[in-house]
């Protein structure tokens, strides 16, 4: 592979002082290193706050744009990857192109495309970027094609340095089932949980972080992952092709037996020997109790799912797909999701 130079611009949460999320941007960073590519990071939100005169963040944002241009001139990347990056203006991207005429720029967005804010972010970048990547597949991606760019699906990446355990090989846990999110009234996840939890009461240990227990972040979240037997991967809306929050990479990547909706079409990637599909609270409760009572079956499915997730969606492989797509190169291998590329 060509030794690319990549400038990654994302919210890297420096101001959280180690209380970090295992976000897709960091997985792509790890993937670049694993591919032998040179990478430079620029955390737009942190720089805007750091550089803000008198704490006025809008001024800090303008200064951060100038510093991003300087960073690009100094580092001289051939590829630039933008996360959400609300502070980064399209004018700055244009200035970077003028300074580095050969650069290719891509925006990646891991929020659901049914959200108005996500669609606005995609629309904002469709003219200024050579490629747009989203963690939702389907014809909706054509919305942001211009005839000059490429719009494609990207899986939520994993990395063995972050999803670094295999709970399928463990037999002792602090809890039997958990969910981490912030479900509220009107959220279908909360409706499902209110229907599900009474069916499980007294039969296994369940923790719902963000509802009956406080939300968790950073090392505390990673400790919960490492000590959980089974998990729920619930999205605020199910049924959008291949969409999941990046929670799925954490759960399956840790070898935690993961229950997920049959509506998300990910049967394309995972069999029922690698994850557990459910359709409604009755079906979900029955399957949770079945695997809770059969630890050998639980362990086999969980470990197989972990191996499959890392093999398909490892950050190095996902990033290689993204680079080959934005450069218009022939694919170096048959990516299982490559049908979802629109030009």
C-alpha cells in the first residue's frame, strides 16, 4: 500500500482529561498506524476552546480555522479526514486545497441519517469534500452526490487496542445483561425496556446505565464492558439499512453476547451463530433467558461474533476502504459492503 499522509480532524476530547469515548475517529487513527501510514491529529473543538480570547468560543473557532490551515501546510497530507467538526469552515477547506492542490478531503459521519442535524452536516460538506461516508446505507446516500464526489457507507470500526478483551472466554461477570444509553419517554428504546425488564426481574442481574443507573464514560464504561456477560444494542430507530450506533463495535468487539434488532439488515454480515437477532420484547426476553441458562452457547456465539466483527470491520480495513474509495482506486480486496458506494 502507498504510504499515505493523513490529517485527521475530529473531536478528540482532550479537555476530558482521559475520560474518553472509544470513538470512530480514534479507531481510524489506529487503523492508519496499523496500515503503516503517517497521521497527524487536530481536535477542532479543543483548539477552539484553547484559542478563544476571553473565552469567546466563536472567536476561538475562527482562530482554530487559521491554525488548521497552518497545520495542513506544515504537515502536507495527501488525505484529510473530517469528523463532525462544526468549527471547521468550508472556506478553510478551500484554502487548504489552494495550498495543497493534490489533497483529497473526506467527511465521515456516524450519526443516524434520519436526524435533521446529520443531514444538514452531510449537505454542508457535499460540495467541499471529495467523499462523504456515513454509517447508514441505502438510496438515501444519493441525496448528497454531486457528480464530482463519492458517497458511501462505512461500518463502525473496531480496534484490538480498544476492544481488547474476549468476554466469550470468561465465566465470571458483575452483571448478566446491560444497556448503556439515555432512553427517555417517547424513545422506542425506553418503550422496549419497560416491556422487557419486568420479564427478566429476579431471573438475572440487569444494569441499565443512563436510566436506572447514571450514565458512564471513559474507564468506567470500559470496566463495565469487561465485566458484562450479555448486552443490548438498541437504536432510537431500527430498520435503516446497516445503521447502528458505534455501541455495536464496543459490544461485539469485546466478545459480549449482543442482542440486536432483526430490522437493521446486518444479517448480511453476521449469522445467528455470531449475534442474536430479536423481534419484539417477547422474543428478546425468551432469547436472553435461553442464553443465560446455556453458558456454552453464549460463549460460542459471543467469541465468534467478536472474531467476525474485528475481521470485517477492523479500523485498518475500514480506513483502507475509505481511502481507496475517495481516490477512485480499484479495491484491493472484496469489501462486503462495497455495493453501497454512489457516484
